[in-house]
C-alpha cells in the first residue's frame, strides 16, 4: 500500500517554482521555501511532512530537519489559526514590547508558547525582527508585521481576526 501524500498538488507546484530558481545540484537551497509552503498548507511541520519535503526536494531528511528545527518561524507543534509573535528582544522590550506581550497574555488568557482553548491564537516570543524603530512589533502568522502595537492597536488587530 502506497504512503499517503501530505503535500497537495498545488503545494508541489509552488515548491517546483522555488526549485526552478536554483541549479539542479543546489536543490537544497529551496529548503526554507519548501518548508514555508508545507507549513502554510498544514499550519505546522510534522516529522512525516518534513520527510516528505526532503524526499520531494531530493535531499536527506536530516538536512531538512536542520532547517526546520533551527529557525523559529517553523512550528514543530500545533499552533492556533493565528500565531502572534511578540518581539521581546531588548530594544523592542524597552520600547513597549514587554508591555504588549503582557497585554496580549491578559487579553487572550494564555502565556507565551500556549494556544487559546478554542485554537484561534498561539502566542510566541520572538527575537529581533529588525524593526526597532516601529516598536512594539508583532508578527502575525510569520507573514505580516504589525508596528506600534499599543493596547488599542492590539485590540483593533484582534477584532480584525474575529
């Protein structure tokens, strides 16, 4: 019996577009993009999904595990529908990031690394996002940076996600 494929045809086509950017002998260079595509489709990266990405790219699974476990943008455990990452690096923390994190914890009723009971939100701490001048900064679902996140701005963002 053949193993069930986890990556959809659309995901495979997206990965093919990424692979086309590199010479055939450097397929490994598309690993981050392929993992991002897989994570967008499945919301987090299981061992089976990582191994399928490795097989599809044509590289050793350990090479894909190295990337998936090194970068904090890749989720190795289930996350909520909306993952909110708060920059708590020193410059952001001193410019309101710590307060934004506390406000979100109170508002959502969860701590860092936790997901709301309804599965809607996961709250994470993040390292420098390179936007200190816009602090406090939140990253939504690894794709959308939100700047100057006061309690009012956080309330507005959360309402948009309803």
